[in-house]
C-alpha cells in the first residue's frame, strides 16, 4: 500500500502546478545528496588508517591464481552475467535525460537542458564512485555466507545485499538500520516524484501529436497535464499490483533499452535525410551510436 500512497500523494502535488513539483524535487534531491555526503564523510573518517582497501586490492587478483577456472573476457556466459548484473545500475542511471521531457517549461532550454544533463550526470558519477570507494574502505570485498558477522560476510555476502546498511552498521551500530530505512524512503519518494513529474509531459506531447489519448493533451487550471498525470497514476498503481519489484525492474530496463535502441536508429537514418539533423551524420557520432546499439542488443 505504501507505493500506492506515494503515487497518489505525488500525483496530487504535481497536479497543483509545476512549481510545487519542482519544490518537492529540489528538497528531496538536496536531502539525498546531503545523506550521501554524510555517508561518505563518516565512512571515510571511520575507515581512516584501516587496511580494508589494501586488503580488497588482493581480492581483485585473477581468479585462476586461486585455482578457479574462469572463461575468456568475451564469452557468452560472462557477457550474460555482466548484462544481468547491470540491470540495477542501468535503472538507477536511467533518469539522466528526464529533464528533456520538461523542456517546454524551462527557461532558455537550449542552454539549460544540456548543462543540467552534464552537471547532473557528472555529480551522480562522482557520488557513486565516492560511495563505493567508502564501502571498500570499510568492508572487505570477499566474505563467507556462513559467517554471522558483518565483516565476516563482507560485501560479497552482505545480508540481503544491503551493502550500504552493512557499511554503516560498522560505523553507527544498530542505528544504521533505521537510518538506511529512512534514506530508502527519501530516495524512493524523490525518484517517484521526478518520474511522475516528467512522465506526464511525455503523454502530453504524444497526445498533442495524436499518438496517445486526446484528453492527455489537456492542461488543467494550473497549466499542467492533469489528465495525463491521473492516467499515469492509475497505470502505475496497476503495475504495482502486477508483480514483484524485481519483475518490474526487469520490465522497465528492457523497455527503456528497447526505446533508446529504436530512437538511436531513428536519429541515425533521419539524420541522413533531414538537413536540420546533418550534424548527427558525422562519423564519430555514428560509431558511438553503433557501439551503444551493440551493447543494447546484447543487454536486451
């Protein structure tokens, strides 16, 4: 029921206007960044002078040195395992382009949109790197599933795969469980708000081009696509009842990769015909698109 409550509340807030949705997004973004900086700062302070990172360096040695037969780098089983392991990271990094959905409501979008995408992507990449570095400073990479201690299980067998909770447990003790539960709620609510705010703009644009239900193209008295937001809320609520979180995650990542794959092909071929998109026909762009398409096909 928590997911439905979140969807309803966020949809109601965004129905009140773009400023309200923006305020919620800014507040939760600042909170998430502050929490990550707290985890990084406290974690590195706690781990100062420890040998965890040096010890973890040995864990990245070739597995065949331990008598384990590993396949070649580009074998099908290894690539398949890599694709499966990337599902979570692909989903968490997917929203980097969502700001483009609101370009019609942004001041000077030609300048603002690219800058926000660059700054946002770099900020997330730096924070991800520092957080994972902190985990490696606090916890050993390898562990044993039979061990009952946090250090004994390590990152490899962290209880419930909750590496952040395990790392903070070493610093804060039992309080880490409560802290990370609060962090999860804040992160989820902020993520939901960004997706709901931007998603309705897609339905609005599609409806304006007669590619979606016409009522979704109507704006309410606050100047936002209220009907589109409502349709989206109903559909999201139904999806929440359709399966587990993992099943929905796989569904979303598959759909997103398929969409991006189709969009890239569209831009490549339309760029050959449309003078306005002639810049996309440069060899470097085409090679980059082909490389992305190759990996997208494999991940699909």
